[in-house]
C-alpha cells in the first residue's frame, strides 16, 4: 500500500512539474507584447488601407503622368536611403527641430509659469499669448529674414514663435485647473510659493502641459518645414531643401518620397508624446490596470 501511495505521489509530482508556471518576468513580457501589438495593428491596418487607396487611384489613371504609384515611390525612397544625402538632410532637420523645440519649451514654460501665478501679468499678456498661437508661422518669415538674414537662426526664431505660445497656454491651463482642495492640503503641509509650485502645482498640471507640448510640437514641425522651404541655406541639405529641389525639377516621385519621410518622423514623435500621456494617465488612475 505504501509503495502504491509513493508511486501515485511521484506521478502527481511529475505531472505538476511538467506544467509551465510563468514567472513574473514572463507575465510582464507577455503584457508588454500584448500592449505593443494592440498599438501596432491599427497603424499597420491604416497603412495598408492608404496604400490600397493610393494604388487604386494610380491604376484608375487619374493624373497618372504626374502622380506616381506606391511601388515607384517606395522604390525611389529605398534608393534615396542608400545615399548619404537623405540621411544628412534628416540629421540637419532633426537638429533644428530639437534645438528649436527645446528653446520653445524653455521659453514657453517660463512664460507660462510667470503668467499663471502673477495676475497683473496675465491681464497684460494673457490674450497676447493666445493671439501669437493663432498666427500662421509663415507670416513671421519675412520679419525673421530681415532680422537674421538667410540663416538657421531665422528658422529657429519662427519655430519658437510657433511652439512657445502653445506650451505656455498648456501650462497656464494646467495651473488653472489644479483643484483648490489640493492647494489647501499642500499649504496645510507647509508648502509655500516655490515649493508649492514645484512639488504640487507643477505635477498636478502635467496632463495639460503634455497636451500643450504635443500641440507645440505640431506647430514647431510645421514651422520648420515651412522655414526649410523658404529659407534655403547653401551647403546645408535638409528635408525642406530636398522637397523644394524635387518640386523644381518636377520629380514628383522623389518629392512624394520625401513627404513620406516627413510624415514618418512626425508620427514617431507623436507616438513618443502618446506614450508619455498614457504613462501620466496611468499614474493618475485614469486608465485600466497596467
């Protein structure tokens, strides 16, 4: 009897050991893979739909002489990726975007912080910030060229004017919507002035600030593309310069390939902002369990 019990126990133990037990790391990896796929398949489906519509338009013969099909455009893009010119242009454009947007974030955050906390300053320049936000960026280029000439500084100047007001308004909105009860709790805990702003108000305004940063990036990217089309600097190839050159030569295949590159870069940065926004909402408990 004892031998039979030991045999049954050994059989059950072997069966239990054969079961695959997921470790916490495996479970976390599975969740990340599921989340990645959930975000990837809608984008892949959208790309396939766009390519299918694009191919149908090309096959229909509409503007076939000047409107290239997806096959020719993607082949042209692949050929350009094999050359150093395209990567040099991407590097130049990315450098201008990072510098211009970084300065816009710095200036917009400082202006937004001052205007949100100083009532006379808000009364004086609050509406001016909104007015600057609604100004078309291309309207600033004649003024920028007169001030700085045909230079990268002129482009950066317009990027800052295009992006900083959105960032400032985002921070102002976040400060305005900080719950009064939260402010009272912070003051009861001994937070005053700068410490209150740094430890309570600024973290509470992060969702609105990220929204302002995302909108500011959209304005900065459009201002940069307009600037590179208008302010062509010698010996500094950029995406705008390549696009302008391709248009002048009526090379719509190359021009469309450059437009795809500009679109992809914009989508990548938008994805980074979306990840930051999702992380903040998860921390605030505004989404499902992570």
